[in-house]
């Protein structure tokens, strides 16, 4: 009996199995929860731990198979073209599992504190992660759509998890409706591409495009171009690139912070992974990558718009969480710059994107986690004012927050610095100077609002009589913060090892 | 390795200082002092070799993958700056020990100071451009911490923020510039990069790189028009100003100009930009220094002027200019640090820094006065001090420089600048130490405050002497430790002036050789060069300076009346405007409106589609369309009418539902017409389930939705919808009129032999693309879970409360559960189940299959709920819906994995065709088990949604009953 296929798919299987088990566990822990507006302990603690363990196991399996080498496993291609289990997928499985696990740990602290302690949070989180992993591995437009929906449906529910808050519910509904439209647009695009090429698998699409281009000259049927554009639009919605970002601030703000973290980290990474794979493997033909009639100008334009608009708006937010939402949009813009660079410098640019997403995952989890730590129920830290004087009242939380914000701002010696640097280097290599200059200028802009948090924490005293945000204490949150801090620091100080890894993970551009 | 240790020492010292901070000022100062002194010693050990022309290098692997390593090198230029950093640093450490008040936390101060020191050393000694950049940013950051050291002073926070914003922004500009530079040179290692002059200056990137790099240098070194942050930074404690704002940080920009001189200088662009900026800065700084009343502000503005002079020197691009630049860099550090410390002492003793409130301190503080006289004289360029030497050489160099084709321009401007610098230097000494004592004026409360600029608060407000009661005691010379550093610096200024060739000659020669990257021109440092034009200009400057001070009173009145523009204010205003602009942008783009968001999404998609359409070949294909029949026309008309009606009547919620039903029925018919009975079957059953569930949900909502759209929005939406529809329609037309290969043939030929079924659709679903189907049921399960989670909302919280107020919108039928309906549904149930079974079994060969079977079962059960009510039905339905979904997914997954066990790809099916009595031959395959999983999942998902909806209404009913009881029975 050949177990290799199982091994190759084991990260997915482990997560799926863990999710099922957790659902059973959640069902059993339901007792006496019906009337639980009293202060019962709730199931969160154990479930959070279980979720984190499941996802970390998924990450460990990903890493393990990475070291074995997926190409050494005989059956690793058994699921192609639906799922492609290569190093690229494994890398993203790892990132997504880590992001999901850290979010689960944050939830373990946050949900009980804010009386949102309901078990379904965790299965939703796990299945969304599973969807994200499928998305990152999808090698066919259909499985791509399935992964996308598996991921998104869970996230819609997570976004609306704060049921008592009308704002949260409204944001979730808007997110759902906009997301459905985006998914429909993606499907349209896929249908047109199928119509134009007769294939739904990425490799087949690529081959069809190449042969068409060879027989008919460089001209592409308009149908194909429209299809490509629509697919990109659908995915751009998920990475919340401007102008498809309108859902982001509301949904991020309305969702419970751990769910926000998950959206910012996993949803975005998975969408970028699939965007990368689709662009490289399906639309990577020279006929589609020219500036005259191809997708690069679309992406470049989106990158410029995303960086600039997001940073300008982020500067004026009064809510820190909203600021972080816009900041995550801005980071999508930076990654888009890397995507544009993939046309010319291929592997380097891909590696830079992957490194960026890893670093971004760690920093973002940290920043949101620190924000969670800074406030407890009844006195949640929301605005900048709430953070006044935190440096004195809770030096550890303030320091953690500062650290992650500095990483997001791209200050050495954190991961953020190297990731940004790497993207810039790739873009320079591809000679996209305008993009580089705009990226750097935007980093300047972003420093303003990140440092503003530091100014408030360390240099302001709370207004007399103002309600003070009381930092909460939670082992889960602290663990998540420590893990991400280690990751941020290690990536920042010893990036070489990880750079080698992402270089190996890059898709071979054919 | 000594080099690496040297750079690390301050950082280690910073940690150590922070650790001993409980030990008080002495412990901190000693720790910091020892770290600095050891570093200085190490540097001293390297010095002889370096001055002799040796270059010491060291490197540690950092990020080899990116071609990055932490490499350091020290040549004479680096040595000069490093020497200043550590030498002045040591003196500042001593000085600060006495300057800081007991209440100021010493650990933080010294830790920040050493952090800054380390960053600055890194800038001086980094061999890798990017490493240099890292340290460069660190200096900005640590200076931010130091300037804002007195956190309680709003001016300190403002000054710190402004300094950080300006220099930080400059640093990023530098980052971009250096990246471009490294890109065009092909290396990021300075020693190599500096050899590639031709490659860099020949590159088209030269000009952008130059501009960006200059942006970094000019912000750091406070050059016009970025100079405004330096006076604002005077809110820092005086030791910080003495260190950062005279000797080191502001020199970083100049240092980088010198460092990159070999590759950047010598072009027209460099000469014009750098020289002009330097000259303008020199004048702007000097003039504003004349009218600045705050002692430290005066020194800051004079520093700006002197930095302008240095910039100008390097901008000339001549080798002699570089020599003078290096020499003056050192000289300025010596006398300006002495002056800053002196200003701190005056503040410390007299309790104010306001020039107008001071005077006649010379007799009370003879030592301080002597230092001030010597250092000011050096600043003014009076022989025989070091400042005279370098200024003389500068004038000589300027005397034969043509700018903009004018031979007179540079000499005149430089002479004016020199004159002004004499005037402000004189002003400092004369107004503070000579003349009448005006300390009393301060005591009576007139001096301070009235003449203050916006910047630089008197530290007396909570200065180091807060505990001592301000100016109660008469000012006197400071304690030894506080006085000695400035005495030492003043003495150095004098001795270098007297014996320049012996003391400074070798270093200046070596350092300028390092700047130039070749042999320096022959020169001797001496006081007397004979009667040269420079000497004449010096004399003019000295006499003129005294003259300017004489008419200062009148000039000041004119100055105040002129109302000089305040760049710092502009900066703040600019920041404010940016904030305001971004607010406007936010409101314009993101007002939280769903409709706007959707319009943007769809609009962009349409636009992108049309752009793609326009950029390519777009003709319809040649495939002839199918003949149009009467029946299809009728269907089209129905379809369009129903769709349009649904849109128009969308506010009345039940009607659109009916129209949607019409739409989907026509779709089903179309499927049948196009020979896809499977799809039709699925379409119909899905539609039934959806409409039933929607009806249940709508029951809980108001009958009508309020009108919310405006006419403009409706028009916009209509246009968008038409554009999108037409666009998609034409794209679809283009696809379908094209002859093309489809996948259909493949499936036709392979369905029976490989999938064991003749119903191709079903075989595709459960076999060929079974993986997708598997994914789909996972999606379905997740969707059910999401519905569960979201509908729970309706039962709790805000929405739950509103639901509690719910009343049926119109009269209900008196017969809640009509008997006929009940009877019919009961009768239908077994039939439905048999039908489902039938559909399921024949699925592989004929229309049907697990999905449809699941839906049929679900419909049958749904009907029971509708007819008999939730409670009745729920008691009779055993399985848990969650479990149903879970089992479904699990069964499907296990079947799929089963194939893997036998070494076949995921979901490969095994099949055989037994004959059953009465039914005939049926196709049994493992795919059928898979199909069963699908069925279970579908039933579970539908039932879960139903249960949630029903429980919402049940809860509402309970609430209503409770309310009624409450109304009748009084409050419990």
C-alpha cells in the first residue's frame, strides 16, 4: 500500500481531521451553554488550544514534508491538477497554519474576555484555514473557486461574530454581499477563460494560450483578456487592493480582533498565493505579460493606487484597529509591487513576495495581539487616546506593540525591514523605478501613523478622568505574542535561511 | 575584529547603563564613560595606521543570499568622524553628569545617548551602504528619544516629532537614492562603489539618485529649506544639543557628502545644487541667528549657517574644497560643542537662556567667560584660532569660484556670511558676559517669555536647577566636572590654531585623501599665507561684523516688523493640511455605503473588462447560431420580463421571489432544451429548497423594505447594470460563436469505460471531477456552519431584541396547520423518499444522482415542517444536522481516500453492474458511496438552515407569549 499520497496531502488532511474532531468536541462541550449569559467559563480555552495544536500540527507536517521534499513522494502528483502539492503550496500551508494557529491563540484570550465565548468560532477558523490552504495549492480554476469559497464563507461568519453589535453585523453583511459579487466576477472570468482556451486547469490554460499566440501571432482574443482581467479583479478583492478594498475597514473593525487578525493574515496570504500561481502558471505567457496588452499595467496601477490611498487614509484614522486595517491594505499594495516585478525577475520577485507575506503574518498577528492585550472588556483599547500612557501602565504590552508596529513600518532590525527591502530590490531589478519611489514615499507616510501610536503610548498622559484601557492578562495571547515576536526578530536578524527557503519555494516560471 | 567590537561597544554600554540605572547618576555616568573611553582607546590604537594611509576592514556575514554583509571599514575620514563622536561623546558624558537634575532619570538618558553614539559610529564606519542606512535611521530614532527626553515639555515632544519626521523622511529618500546608486554601481560595498565613478555618473539613474541622496543629507544636516527642525530640537537637554546638534548628528549629512564625493561630485548638477544650497543656508542661518534671543537657538541657527558653509565647500567639487571641508568639520565640532556646553552652564547658573535677560556675567564666571570668548572667536574666525585657519582657506577657495557665470557672486555671498557670523559670535559673548548685569531684570520677571520665539523654552521652567530655586544664588563658575569639558574643547581650538601643521596636518591630509580618493593637493596649514584676497575678506568680515552688531538694535526692529516666514509653522500647517486632505479622501472614497462599494466594484470590473476588450482582437466567431424557434422567443420574453419585474418590485419582498422562481424554471427548461436533464433536475430542486427557505426567512422580516435609493443612484446603477450585462453578453456571444475544442468529447468517450456510467454529467461529478464535488460539499458544510453562526445572531443581542418585538405583518390564517396540507405532505413523504432512492440509484447512468436525491429528501422533510410546524416535526427528526453534514463529508472523503489505498488516484472508482430483481441492471460503484456522502451533506445543510430559521421564529413566538403573559399578569 502506497502511503505517499497521504503524506503529500497530510497538511490538508491533518487540518481537516482536526477540524472534524474539534466540531465533535464542541458539540459535547455545549452542555449548559444555552442560558449562559451567566459567567460560565465557556469552551474557549480548550478549543483554542485544540485549534492551535491542530494548525501547528498542520504547520509541522508542512515543514516535515518540505524537508523530505514533495518531489520525492511518489504520489504527490496524484491530486493534480486540482491540488498541486509542491514546495510553493507547502510554504503557504505553513504560513497559513501558523497564522491561523496564532489567531486561535489570540481568540482563546479574547473571546472569553469579551463574552463572545462560543465554540463555533474555532471550527470556522479551522475550515477557513483549510480553504485557504486549498486555495494556495489550487491548480485548477474550479478547485480555486472551491478553496476560495470554503475560506470565505467561514470568514464571513467570523466577521459577523460580534452579534450584539449592529455595526459588526452590518459590516459582515456588506462583506458577504461584496464578496459574493467578487466571487461571481471571478466565476465569470473563469467561464470566459474556459471559453477561450477550453481548459480550466492552469497548465492547460497556459498551453492553450501559448499555442494560440504561436498560431495567431501575438493577438489575443478579447474574451481571454476580459477573462484574465475579471479573474484578477475577483482575487484583488480578496487581497483588498484598492479600489476593491471598501469592505476591509468596516469588516476589520467590526470583527472580533482575532478574526480580524485571521482575515488580515491568512485570507490575504492565501489570495496572494493563488494570485501568484495563476499569474505565473496560467497567464505567464509573454503574450499576456506585455505592457501593451496584458495584466502588468492593471496590477501596477492597482499597486500605486493601493499604496497611496491606503496610506493617506490610514493617517487620519482615530481608531487604531481601523488604522491597522488600512495599513494591511497598504501592505497589499507593497506586495502587488512584487507581483508586477515577477514578470521580469521571476523567482526573485516571487521569493520576495513569499518572504514578505511570512514577515507580514508575524508582524500583523503581533500588532493585533498587542492591541488585544492592551484592553480588556469594558475598557477596550480602540482609539489612540486609549493608549495614552500605556508605556508606563503596562510596559510589556506597550513594548510588544511598539516592536510589531516598527516591523510593520519596516524598521530594522525587524522582519518588516528585510521584507520591504527585498521587494524593493526585486522591483529595482525589474526596473520599475516609479513603483519603487512611490513605495518608499508611502513607507514614509506610513511611519507617521505607526509612530503616532508610540507617541501616544510613551509621550502622552491620559486625559484626567478618561476611562483607562485596562490591559488584560491571558496566557494564550502572551504565547501568541511571544511566538510572533520571535518570528519577527529571527526573520529580521537572520533572514538568510528563510531567503533560501522562499527561493526554493518559488514556482518555476515556465 | 577590533572594528566590530568598536561599533558594538556603545550598544553594550547602553544595555549596561540601563541595567545599572538604579545606581543613580554616578553609576550611569561611569558606565557610559567607561564604554566610551574604551571605544576611544580602541580607535586610538587603530589611528596611527589609518593616518598613515592604511584602511582597516572587518566583516561579518549577514544576509549572504541578498549579497549583504555587515562590513565595516575605517579610513582617515571615518576615523575623523569616529574620533569626534567618541571624543566629544566622552566629554558630554562627563558634562551631563553635572547637568542632569537629580529628578531626571539618568539611566534612560545615558542609554539613549550611547544608543545614539553607537548608531553614529555605525554611520561613520559602515562599509556597506545599506548597513550605513540602517545606522542612519537609528540615529534619527535615538535622537528622537533624546530630544523628547523631557517628556513633560510639550515643546520637547513637538521638537522631537518634527526632527524625527524630517530626518526620518530624509532617511527614506536616502534609502531610495542609495539603492539606485548601488544598482547603477553594481555593488553596495563602499570601498568598491567609490571606485566606480564612471559607471555611476554615466548611468541615467545618476540624477534621481543624486537628488534622493541629497534629500537625505540636507535634511539631516539642516540645510535650507529643511533647516527648521534644528532650532525646534533645542528643547533637548543641553548635553544632547552639544553632542547631536553641533559635533555629530548634523555632521552625518556632511559626512555622507564627503564620503560619496568621489562618485557624485564633479558634475554640473552637483555643483549647482550643493553649492547653492550651502550658500543660501549659510545666509539664512546667519541672519536668523542674529535675531534669535534664546542662547541655544542662536547657537542652533549659527550651526545651520556653518553647516551651509561646509555643504558649500564640498559642493565646489574641487580637491582643495574637500580639504577645507574636512578641516572645518573638525574645527566647527570643537568650538561649537564648547559653546553649547557654555550655554548650558549659563542656563544652569543664571536660570535663563534669554539673551535679553542676561549680561555682565563675565565678572561672576571668569572661566566660563574665557571659554566663551575663545570659542566665539574661533567661530568668528579670529586669529590665531582654528576657526580662522579654516575660514581663511574657505575664503581663498571661494575667491576664485564662479557660480552661474558670475565671478563676484560666491566671494560676496561668502564674505557677507562671514561678516554675519562675526556679528552673531560677538553678540553671544558681548550680550552675555559684558555690559550691565541684567540678572535682576529677569528676577523681576521682565526678561523671560516676552521675547521668546515659539521655540526653545527656557529650561528654567523645569530645568536642571528646579530644585535650587532659580536665580536666587548669584551665578558662579560651574563645578569642575561641568566646566572642564568646555575648557578642554576651547583649549583645543586654540592649540590647533597655534600649531595647525603639527596637530592637525597629518589627519587633515589623510582624511582629505580619503575623501578625494587620491592624493590631496599640496597645502600647509598656517596662520599666515601672505597678503591674499582671503585676508582682505577676513578683515572686511571682522570689521563689518562689529559694525553689524553696533546697528543690531535698529536692525532687529526692522526684522521683527518684516515678519519673517516661519518654515516650522509651514511644516506643521502642511502636516495639518495632509491630515485634512486624507480625511476628505476618506469620506469621498469610503463612506461605508454598500451601494457605493458595489458600484465601485462592478464599475471597475466593467471598466477593466472594456479596457481588455478594447486592447485586443474582437470579432464574433463564425459558428452559425442555432435556429430561433417560437418557443425560445417566448422563453426569452418571459425571462426578461420576470427579471425586470423582480428588479422593479424589489421592495415588495414576496413578489420578486415569485419572479425568481419563474427565472429559474425557464433556466431549467433551457437546460432540458439543450439536453442537460441533470442540470434541469438539480436546478428545479435547488430552486424549490431555496424558495422555501427564503419564504421562511422573509416571514420574519417586514413586508416591504423602505425606499432608500435616490434617482441619481438608480440611474447610476442602471447604467452599470446595462454596461455589465451587455459586456458579459457580448463576451459570451464571442465565446459561443467560436468553433473550438471542448472537453465534452473526452468525457463522452471516457465516461463508460473509465467511470462506469452512461450519465456523463453524473460521472463527471462523482468521478472525473469528483474532487471538485468533494470540495463543493465541504463548501456546503461550511456554508451551513456559517448560516448557523450568522443566524444565531438573529436570536441574540440587538437583532434578537428586535425580533422579540416581531408581530406578524398581516392577519394569519385561523387554521395554523391546515389538515389537507398535513395529509398530503404525510402521503408525499414516503413517495419522496422512494423517488430520492430511485434518483440516487439510477444516477450513474440516467439523470439523477446523490445531489438531487439529497434535495428531494430535503424538500419532503421541509414540507413536513411547513405543514405541521417546527415543534412537531423536530420531535420526529432524529439525526443531528451537524452530524449529518459531518458524516457526509467523512463518507465522501473516505471513499476518495479508499482509492488511494489501492494505489489509484484520489476518487478513482471501482464499479460493477449487478442485476436486481424488478429494477433491472443497476450500476454499483464506489462512486455511489461517494454520492451517498453528498446526499447526507446536502440534507444536513438544508436541515441546518431550516432549523436555524425555525428556531428564530420559535424564539420570537416565545418572546411574544412571554410579553403577553407579562402584560396580563403584571410585572414578575
